[in-house]
C-alpha cells in the first residue's frame, strides 16, 4: 500500500481500518490448538510424536543423506525443558544396512489446515549438518511416514505439498532458509527466501510460519524474510488446502567434516495456533451488534485508550493483537470504562478482540 501526495514527497497521514485480501478478512491465529513445551524429561512424548525410521527406498533416505534415523533416546530425548535431536558418528546397522551416522526424524501425530506455527530452536554447527523444521501433506505416500502408516498415504511428493519453515546447512553457517515445494517447483525450488542470524547456533530463536488460505509467510524473531503467494492457485502451485503435519529432523550430508562426532538441534517449544471460533452467545442478553454501544477514545491515540462497554460485556476478557496476529496483551473488563496502555509498543494498527469475536481496531500514533 503506497500513500503519498502527487509529487511523491509531501507527507500524508492516512488512517486504515479493515485489512482484506481477496475479499476475506485476514484471520487472527490466537487459539493454541497443539503444542509441546518439552517439560517432562526422558523419552519424547509418544502421544505427540512418531519416530520415522524406515528407509523409504529400502537402502537410504532422499537427498543423499547418509544417516540412519532411530527411535533411541541417544538420538532424541527431553532434558531441562528442551528437546534434543542429536546426530552421532557411529557405525549402526538397521534394516540390513550399515551407516556411519545416526539421528532422529520426528513426525507430529497432529495435522492441521491453516494457522501459525512457532518453534523456538538452537541449531548445530558443522559442515554437513542439515537441521530442519517443516511440514508435509498428511496424504503423503512415503513409506514409513506416520500418517502413511495410518492409511492416509494416497499422494506422492511433491503433489502432497511441503512447507520448509526452517532449514540450515552447516556449509552456509548462520543463513536460515524457508521454502515451498509443489509440483510447479520442487527439489531445487525457486520458491524460497531467508536471512542471516549471527547467533543461530549459540542462542535460541523463534521460527514462525503463518499459513493463510492464499499465502504463507515466514519469519525469524518476528522479522519476515519470505512470502509465498502464487498469482494462480491450483493443484500445481497450491496443494495447501489440505492438512499438513510437522517434522523435526537433523540430517547428515555426504560433505560432513571429518572432525564432526556429535551435534544437536535443541528445541524449546513447538506451538500451533488457529483462529478462535466464535462461541454461541445466544443466552447472553443481546445489545446492538453494530458496535455503537462500544467506544474507544481517543482513537487514534499516542499511548492510552479508554474502552467503554455496555453492561453485558462486563466480567469478560479482551485480547490485543498486533498486525502480525500476535497476542500482546490480555485484560479483564471489570468496569464500564477500561484504560488500555500501549506505551511500550510501537506505532501502528492493533486489534482489540472480545471473547464473543467482536473486533475494534486501535491506531497508535505518537506523532499526533
């Protein structure tokens, strides 16, 4: 959106209310529907995760990977509130095949369509290491994938769709990439973008994916680096109207350096959010649905807003979201007028949402 005067130089102040794309209001993914906080030490939670270990072509994994994936606690475990997926240099024979490295590949026993995924992780170092946080279609026919074992394997890759939330190659230390694989572009896909994170292996960072009905957005620590939004959506470009499941893995490439003996991807949490569905409030006393009985003043404001609500909305909660759909504030409405302070937040549009789904937009502008 470009707003400017005729000479492209004059300053213009514009107020924007509703944001729409393709005639559909952007959903707010505010409801946590599935997560793992890794707060129980020991083995990975088998109710949430499946260890994918079967060699899909009988002798190896794809992409020339040279590891065995196992379900051993040496390769995947939970300790101190963190999941550790660990690659180890060791001779290991499984399914009649000996390999020199072991690691782990986890499939979520949860699949979803549209939403926000947040994963906080710290990545390994070393040329030849290849950690990834990603999704595949629940319908993938890959031998040994969790949903394939449950009878859903009807579609081959890439027709099932693949969303790479985060990939990191040790030969390109500190560069993290997101990518999309579809029948129209896969393998060395053209649909990708990334950014440099200097402390990717020394600190935890949050990798986020927003999956909307017509686009997919990727961020690291709230800094966006890629948006996939094909102008034409069909089976070739957009197999993303069906359920996908999460994968976490650490692969080893043939280029692994001789000095590498062991390395881990550590994960603090995995969270999936979707849009809250409005509740049935037919038993609540009705009042005007045109929002005339709800007011916010001043709006716009530099920092503080006063929210005035009718009696039926007392003793309920409100949430404030930024333009990325992230919840930044929750308040209980106990009085007819409630003050909302956004002093510590940057200028911009914020969404105030009531429990019943009513929405009011706030504009914070310190230049007023």
